[in-house]
C-alpha cells in the first residue's frame, strides 16, 4: 500500500522569503529537511513542472518554455493545456504501473487536459460567440467542476492573472483541493498555489510590500498542511523557481526588426508579427528567449547581433543549447539568456501608436511571447475603476468592447525569473519531513524520484517503470 502524499507547489517560495512574515512555514521548515533545487532552464512554470513530473530534462520531455513556435502551424502558442504535449511518462503513470489502486489529483499544475490523471482542475474560461470571456474551470470528472463551483463560487479567473491578481485564486484552488480529497481520497495530490508569483514580478522581491503577500500565502499553506497531516499524508512543499529583482527590459524583436529580420502585417493601422515572412524572430519568455530562424545560413550573424545587446548574457546555438539540456526540436535555433537584472519583452513594434490591439489587453494566447505587464493598469488612466466597470457593463449588455487598460511600459516590471539566480537563497526550495535524508542541493529531475520515494515506490521499481 502506498503512502498518501501531497505536493504543495508554492510558486516563487525561496529561503530568502521565509521569515517572520511566514510564521507557519518558518516553523514547519525548522522541523523539516530543506534542499535547494537547481532548476531546469528556463526556470519557468511549464518547463519546471514537466521536469518535476517526468524526471527528464526539456530535451526529452519537450517543454522548452511556457510556449514556442509551432513550425508545422507557423504559429507561436503559449499556455497550451494538453498533457499530450509532454513527451515522457508522468510520475503518476509510473506509480499507477506499480500499484493499480493508485490515484492522483492534479489541482492546477499545468498541462492538465487530455491527461491520464484521475482527478483534475485547471482554469478554462468560456469564450462566447459575442466576444466575451467568462470565468470558469475545467475538471475531470466533469461534474467535479459543478460541485466545486457550487460550494466555492465561480473560479476567480481575474484574480488568477491580470491587474486584479490576489490571494483569492490560490485560496480557491486550496479549498477545491480539500473538497476533492474528501470526495476521492487520492493517493497523490498536486496543488498549485501561484500567489507569490504576482507581486514578486510586479514589485520585485526586495520591495517591503511583499510582506502582505507572504502573510497571505502562509495562511493558505498552513491550512492545507494541517488538513492533510490530519489525514496522515506525507507533505512536500516546493517551488518552481525563485524571482530576482530586475530593472532592464530587453526588446530582442525590436533589434531584429531594426536589422531587417522581422516582417509585419499592417491591419487597421496596427502591426502584427508575420512569422511566416520573417527571417528571424524571438519568442520571449521571462529571462529566456527562443529565436527561430527560417534561413539557417543566417544563424551565425543573428547570434553575433544578439550577443552585442546590453542585458544579454548568453546566446547558444546548435549543441551549445545542451548546456541547459534544451536541444529539442521545439527549441529555437538560438537560445538567448538574460543577465540577472534583465528580462525579455515580446515587443516587435517601433511606434506604440502601431502596437496591435492585444498589446493593451490581457491576452495570453494572442501575444507572441510572455507579457508580465499584463499585471498592471496603465498609470495614464486617471480613473481606472469606473472605466473598467463601464466596459464590463457594455459587455454584459452584449456590446463588443475591449479592456484596453494594459500599459506598454516594460520598465514597470521589477521581478523576473528564467535563468539561474546568482544567490542560491533565491533558488527554488524543497521542504519535507520525510525520513530519508536530503542533500543540501538537488537537481530538478530528482523531484520525480523524491515524489515516488514519498509514495514508497521502491527505487529499483521506479527505474524499471520509468524505462518502459
């Protein structure tokens, strides 16, 4: 019989953040074993989680970032949700092969649709024909969604990402996890708690206002640990990455455009990135960017150009990309890493008047790169609340309107992640009271085996099953 195990993914939690502002976590950590996790690169959500759950590096599982250029479709896509994109066996598949009675609940970890997990929860808005986007979620089994939202209210999508992000989304996921556990008693539960991610990027980890966020997540984590420990569960608390202070946005696509590598389409006076006709373009994801180059003869000259840019630490091509185990077919022809104080925007326009309409909106699927500026309301808007209320009212009345309230000022962002922080106290963290002794530092791929250890799947059996 396997040991009931729960993994709490407290995004952004590091040794440097555990303090008097996190009294429960501080006390629990003092009684637990601690290890720093040397993260997979890029140290971003989808790559980190897939590495933890497969025990493989990105060159094998294929999740080279939060999104990439789909060459066969000639489109840049971020934040896809199908688990079939992860090209390696998951920890729950290995555990189930060892014991058919094993079950798993994946509560908010990414790639949580079309999955072999038993019970799942993932944010999934309703996209209506009139252009509205309504908060909602997707679950398996399907009626779990109705049960959760009947008890907790509609999933708070606008508190999960965007200018209104707050503790509400993490609290909702935490409460949903407890309800799911009472209903199904899964052997393994994976819980995603994204709250710290927000203001650590908005404000930076050095900002004293982070204290409130730490206190809020500490209360949620404490409630979950008390709940699961009362049920005899073994707890792991970990994070995906640490967030560092930044002060330099780097616009790789603007550099490429100024040197003639990027082409745009003009529609209604705004510009759209034309990936099909561009010689080279960057898919920016926090502190790492994949640069795709249609004319392979241009790789060396594009590499030389990007190496010259202020804020760029490394530009890797060919087998050099395996310095970070990234040389998968989805990877860019070049991989660009930022210096510790810098991060990469997706911006490709040279005049803000010609920026595409989605640039001023929260739209994680249309933008050809990650955009943390979506967490801000344009400071030039004098009365944002009545403006937003008015726009939402128009939407409810059936009128087409856009929430174009996001600024185009990348200097607002004060925290980022993706590269290996210079300070080990800003590396992701793993805490556990499991009896097996931990080293001071573990690799990201080791988390897979540690989860199986907590479940009490023998090491030899782990290896045999993982090789199937």
